[in-house]
């Protein structure tokens, strides 16, 4: 649903942009079936990297066309028209990240969106691994990975290693080999899915570099994302190791450090958002703009949307601490926490800061407060945006933010009230990622257009907007 909604937003963004750009352009200048322009700006070659730059400023439409088939709105025609507006000089002012034309742009875009979707699925798989208590089943780790046990003897060997772990001794004593195989496969799948992402990222990256599709700026960003991905594997093992240690008190259940779990999850969010942002920048180097009024409207919306994005980020990280402390298994009531609004023990730990990260009551209270503040802020944002003159694609995204934030709160409350069942809890996690997705697309759509676009806008007839 989210994908089709976002698809509709992009279609709308492109169509709106394009129809307006078409005004004032003789119909004869409009091509028929070639979406992006093939005008090459020689200025791009001066850096040695961009020896040709295509003015395909609506690359997403190109991507959309390849994924969904031709649109009845004939966006392709219009983009060619845009090339008529943008002279070679304005073309060189665009922030293109991929060289060698629209096909290269499409290939790199599809690859990066695919990687972002992979990260999304990896986060969900990691969540299910945690929720089924499978994360501590593999007691060692190699960066390159190992083959799973094949023979019964190999399985027994792995099982014996697990039987030495505190989790087996305190929580799973008496577990059958069959049950062990389930938790082992969950963890194994999570690790291998992560490693496979490394290959899916690195091989096309090397290919695109070899083909010289990638600008220096994009190459640097992608290398940083690759580095973060590799570090994520190490962080994952650092997290698991903390759960293999004997807990300090004999009454506590072994579990990974909430700090390490939150680091692992936050880092996954950063990788996801970074990959998605980069994919969007590849296929949509310029935000949708039609008139100066809409550019000004977008700038006002940006000022409101930025703090909300930060708030969504904080709420998600506070959720990671709820998960890391298993705090969803306490106070399974809403809006009150048990019989009170604020539990008595919220500041019972010393030093004070530990309560915010390790105290079940405080961690859950924090998450409730941040989530409620997020919902209220998103609702106020949506209300305030009604009166601002903005591009319909942006309005659509603000509506989606409102819808997704409400759904996320409903999912969170349902997860809590029903004692954290796996499907609801992972739905809540997917909801958090979906909300972030919409915020990223919104922030990306709200970027300032480049001076070249602003210049061409100010030269358009003032009738619009
Ligand atoms: C904008 C709103 C919200 C956002 C962005 C958000 C985000 C998150 C995230 C990212 C997690 C960690 C998920 C995981 O790794 O498994 C989480 C966990 C959790 N959240 Fe929320 N949340 C929101 C609202 C709420 C609300 C209103 C409640 C209920 C009062 C709630 C209850 C929970 C619970 C119980 C967990 C732990 C689930 C588990 O152990 O897997 N959330 N939240």
C-alpha cells in the first residue's frame, strides 16, 4: 500500500512539474517517447569525471515508467520538453550523481532502491529473530560467515555449544534439538541475508565504477554506506556477545545490552535512510517545482518538517530501548501505566541517566511521551500545511505522514496491550521504517532547487501560482 501510495505521489509530482513546464513551449518541440533528454553538457567534462551529463532531471519518472509501464499522463513527452527549457548552461547547474545518461541513471537507481528494500527486509528479519528469542543461538561469529551444520553430528556440536550459554541454562533448559534448529536457522538467515546484501551492494557498485557511471560525490557516499554496512556486521556480533555473558544477578534473564541493541538498530536505520536518500537523489536530482510560489511554500514546509523528522528519529531510537529492555512486557495498559500515569520507580536507578536507557518504566514512559509528541506534531504540521501553497506531491506526502504516524501509534498501543506478539511487534517495527521512508521522501522532495532551475522558473510567465 505504501509503495503504491508513494508511486502515486511521484507520478503526480512528475506530471505536475511537467505539465506546467510544458506551458509556453511549442507543442512541436515535444518529443514522443523518450523520457529524459539527451542533451549533453560539455561543461560536465571539465572535472574529468562527467564527460557527459544528461539533463534527465525527472529520473524517477523514468524509473517509474520502467517499473509500472507507460503513464497515461505522457510524462515522457514532457521531460523532453523540459530539455528545451533548460539550456546547456542550466543543465550543467543540476546536481546529477550519475553520468552517461538516463539508462545509467535508471540502472543505478533501481539497484539502490533494491538495496534500500533489502535493508528494510533485513531490519524486519532481525526484529523477528529477536522476538522469537533466536538471536543468541549461534555462539561464534566469522566476518565471512560459515556453512550451516549439515550432518546430525554437526548439529549436535552446535547444540552443545549453545547448551553452555546462559540463555540455554536459564531460559531454554530442556529445549529439544528440533527447537534449537529453528532458532539457529533464524539467526543464520539474518546473518546470511546481511552478508548477501554486502555482495548485492558491492558487485554492482564495482561494475558501475568500472563503467564510469558514478560521480565522485556519489562514489564517496556509496563507499561510506558500504563502510557502515560492514561495521553493522561487527556491531551485530558485539551486541550478541553481550548476551552470551553470565548476567550479574541470578534473577535476571540473559539478554543483549540495550545500548548495543539500540546501536545496532539505529545504525540500521541510518543505513536504510542513507541508501534511500541516495537512491532518490540519483533518480530525482531536482525536487518537483512548478512556480516560485511553490518553491517558497516548500521552503516554509521544510522548516516545519525538519524538526518533525528529528522527532521521528528520536522516537524510533527510544523504541529501540523499549525493545532492548523488553519493556513492552511491562505496563500493558494505555494510556495509564498500570494504575498511575507515571510509575513511582522512574528515577530509581543511579546515576540518573541510566533510568532513561535501562529502567523499564522510564524507557517505556519516554517512548510513550515521544510517540504522543510525534503524533501531535505531525497532526499540527498537517493542519498548518493546509494553508500553505505547495506542490500537490508535497501535500500528498504530508497526508501520508499523518496517516502513517496514526497507524504507527495504533500499532504500538496494540503491541503493548497484547503483550508483544511477534506479528504485531514486527508490524510496529515495519511501521517505524515506513514512517521514516515517508519522512525521507518528504524531506528529499522539499530540497531547494538548484539555481539553474530557479532561474528557468523566474523566466516562466507569471500566470501560474
Ligand atoms: C510515532 C510513533 C512511534 C514510533 C516511531 C515507534 C517506533 C518504535 C521502534 C523503532 C521500536 C523498536 C522496534 C523493534 O526493534 O522491535 C518500537 C518498539 C516498541 N514500541 Fe513503538 N513507536 C511509536 C509509538 C508507540 C506507541 C504509542 C506505543 C505504545 C504505547 C509503542 C510501544 C512500543 C513497544 C511496546 C515496543 C517494543 C516492541 C518489541 O519489544 O518489539 N510505540 N517502537
